[in-house]
């Protein structure tokens, strides 16, 4: 008895294809449901400022993203805004917290008396440096 010859793969023709969906006509819609959806959509558009964003765009100064950048970069959607935000963060290159190790804080004493300080922001580092400079200036003024 000869072996059956496999038939080429074909779609299962026993299941009928579903009919295409028809558009929903205004007469078919529940009026209360549609009014609520329209109201919610308007509230979302207002909260997100969609119209303002599309009409005026969201301007980000180029120098915030690129050193010595000129002009502004116009963003027309939220993806572009987020992209510019991350470019800005990357441009400033600051990752918190910052650990600063100060080597040999007392040169007169034998050995290495280093200390390690942690700062949660650039502002905290600048504040600490400024306070130290003011204190040192006061100390040097008292020496004379």
C-alpha cells in the first residue's frame, strides 16, 4: 500500500472568517455614555495641556542639553520632552549621592588621615565648600 502524500498546508477552511466590524453610528450609541466619555476626554486633554503643547510646543533651552548650545529645542510631544529631560540630566553629569574622599587631612601628623563625605546634591557640596571658605577666611583674618 502506498504512503499517503502530504498535502500542502492550507488554512482551516471549516471555520468561517468573522465579519468585519462596522463603525458605530451616532444613532447606535448610548447618549449618556458618550457624553461622559467626551467630558472625561476633554478633562484629560485639559490636564495634559494637549492643545497648548500642539499649538505652542514646549521649548527647552539648547544650552541645558548641549554645552554652549544656542536657541531652544521645540518639543511637540511628551516623548520629546522626556528625551530632552534625560539629555539635560546627562549634560550636567550629576549622580546623587556623591562621595568625596579627602586625602590626608592633617599633614603634620604621620600617616594618612583621610575622611570620606557623602553629599545628596550639588547644592549641598557647594554649601559645604562655601562654609569652609568663609571659616578659613575668618581664621586667616584672626592670624594677622
